[in-house]
C-alpha cells in the first residue's frame, strides 16, 4: 500500500513555491486534481487559454 502525498509536498511544487513560480504551482495542482485546462478554468472563472498562459509564464 503506497503513501498518498499532497500535491503541495511534491518537489516540483516546493521548488516553484520557493522561486515564486505561480504558473508551475498552478500546473502541479491542476494535474494532481486531474483537471483539464477547460475544467479548471470553469471552476475559477478563467478561460483555458488564460490558464495555459499562466502555467507557461506568458503574459501576452
């Protein structure tokens, strides 16, 4: 039986938090929740395209 870990305990999430990399934190949390960009966008009120830009670190 495996030990379940929270997404926030993953090395990628910890490194992103230290670096202030919100896009990577969003990506790790979204994929851990098994949400598509569209599903996550519907839940938070942003378009899938906007979330994608945030995850990639693009502002335009």
